[in-house]
C-alpha cells in the first residue's frame, strides 16, 4: 500500500498515512483536530534489488538478455557451475 503525506493548513503539521488507493483522503488533523488536512504531492522512493524484469527489459542490442550472458557468472573460468547456471554453458 502506498504512503501518503498530508499537511494541516491550520497548524502546518505534516503526517504520513498508509492507505489503499481506494481509501478516501484524510481530512482531520491529529494535532489540532481541525478538518484542514490536504494531501501533498510527493515523489515515491524505492529501490529495485536483485534479479528481475527490470534487469532485462527496456534494453536494446546485445544487452537485451543479460541472464544468458557469461558476464554474470564468476565461476566461468573455473569450469565449475556457479549454482545459477549449468556448467555446460561455460
């Protein structure tokens, strides 16, 4: 679920709320009790980590399919399998 930021127009307090997309916006300030909360426009922040769709999508040329590249396997020179790829692929 996304985290939304709200600011009270009465006292200026900024608060965060975890809400579903379908939830109605909050209106009541937790500090002053007034119904003057306004949703702020803020940029989301996240980090994609590990292997996944973003590793191979939206790339052109020879970098299109990184998962079949020999560059990802540190044991390619040792002749043994690294566990994520068969030894016969080296």
